């Protein structure tokens, strides 16, 4: 199955489309993938056709990036994340439209000389824990970025896994950057206030790296 996910605008609390990925991840044996651009979506479709089992692909809509971030068109593997940017000070783990917000925040972080490693999960189930863990062993800090609500988010699950497996490598708590814990409003100005922004991500980056 393939469907659109992510905030689209003025759809109200029941149709905002920002929580379905967390629901889908709860289903055993269901492969869940979340592309961040058109090229990833195309490759995931081809991967889904050949997979012997149910596959759900949720691609971002509304404010999705129009360009292909993965310009080298590296072949996608099921359950394998992609390190989009290598860095040394902090790891950002994201997926889907969160990649766009993260890239904007990383540009802002350059003014503070913060080196950010950005991981695009691509596959949410199965999830590439090893790539995340190995990155944290290098940077010793981590934040997660996603558009959905904070409670029972994918970032929550990742935080628990990080604590269980690489706690000794952490120099600061893992912080989850998400939308606000409120029903999605209908009015445009309130919608924007409820969503995660690059500036909010930057503030979390500064907090985790002790620059706030």
C-alpha cells in the first residue's frame, strides 16, 4: 500500500495525516517505509513490489521537498538507514518530511560551528538500530526529529533503544523533537504553531551540545 503522509494543511485534527506512521509501526510483520524525496519513493516502490509480504509506504505531502536529496541515487536496502550528512558533535535521526526540517536546522547550526550527523531512517519497520547506535558512539549526543505527536512517537521508541544499548556513550540526554501535544488545529496560524520548526530543532541542538 502507498499513501500520503505528513501535514498537508487545513485538514483539521482527524485528517492532518501526521500520526499514521506511528500506528502502522505497531503492526507485526508489516514493513513500513517513509521516503523523504521522490527518488527514495520510487526506489521504495520497486523494493515493495519484490518483497514477499505486506509493505506500507507513506510519502510526505504538502510541504515535502521538491528536489531529490539523495542525488547519488544510492540503492535502498530494506531496513537500512542512510547517513545523509556526516558529523562529529551530534546525531540527528529523522525520516520523511523531518529530513527537510533537519536540513534547515543544520544550516542554522553552522553559525555556531556545530557539526551534525544526519541519519535518514527510510525504513521504520524494520528499523536500522545499528547505524543509529554507531553514530551515537561517535558523536555522543542525539536528537530525533519528526512531525507527529510526542507521545508514543518513533523518537520515543528510539530513545528507549538508545538507552538500553549505548547509554554509556551518551554525554547528554536524547531529546525528541516533535509537533506539539495538541489536536491539530484547523486555522493556518495555529497549525504552524503546532508543528516542529527548524528554529526549535536548533534550540534542541544547542541544548544538547551545551550551547544554549
